[in-house]
């Protein structure tokens, strides 16, 4: 698969088949993704893969905790800026509306929308759960490096016929995630990622998010 094909076919899948993904495939994807660039070759990323019975055990813990604190424990960073300005605010609004439209869920139907959001914490049925952490001493440059590592995983997944969904939503459960995985509080819980085979029969997976025109985010000078 060409890189451009992987990029164009990558999307945030929110309904997966239960088909298992071999550990050897997950290991290969993660090891290859470590060729992602990082400033000073710090390689600041840490990833934790969970599947099978351990995945079920973890999700059972989250399910019980959600009965008491459905909005989690509070993230260790701002997932979005506290005050989004334009055009970012409108972009976020539009993607939300487009997603719920695929399922015919009205804006007024808060309970159904919350139900869709809660599926984040089931990894949308994906058989493989990935968690990404970063050392607290790292700064913005290293967070960008972590993002490139995650993108590399998402593109390599396409090479294997797999899909993903990057989930910053998991950032609201830092304490529970780190306790379960035995991660020191020296690390920040950044995001989760669902990995598996897309269930193409689910309407939500028909969503293709729009992209801004090139002129909105790029400029070119000095070309012949």
C-alpha cells in the first residue's frame, strides 16, 4: 500500500468487529512505528497494548467506575483549549453534527449522544486497546513527536487491513489507566487508541470528515 493510499483511507472508526488481531501483527506495527522522527532522537513515546482477557478486565473496572463518575477523573492536560476561537470552534461543531447525523440522532437527544460518547470506553468494540503516555518532563516538541509516532501506527495499521481510532477521551481516566498498567505518576496519560477490523455495516463508519481547502492552511513562496 502506498503512503498516500494509507493516508486517504485512514479514518476514525467507531465500530469494530470482534475479530482478534494477532500479537505478532501488533508488535510489528509498534516496532516499525518507532522509526518516527523525534527531536534529538529522544523517542519520548510509551505505548501499552492490551487485548483478550486483560482488556475485558480493564473495561469491567471502567464500567463500574462510570456508574459513580461518568465523566472520569479529570484529564492531566487540556484536551481542547478552554476557549476555542474560529475557525476551530466551527470545525469541532460540524464534525460532531456530522457524526450524529450518520445515526439519525438529533441534537436534542442528549441521552443517545451520551451513549455514543460512552462507547469510547469500550474502545468501540475493538479487540486491541492501546494507551499512550509521555514523561512529565517532556515539552511541546516531544508531544509533537508522540503524535508522529501515533500517526505512524495508524498508517501502518492500514497496511495490515486494520483501522484505528485515536481517543483523547481516555485522557479523563489517568488514575485508573496508570493503576491498571502499573505506570508511574512520572508519566502523563495522553490518549488511547482502538485497533482492529472495521465493521463496515455500522452507519457511523460511513463518516468522512471534511478538510479545509489548501489555501486556508498553507502558503507557497519562491517556486519557479
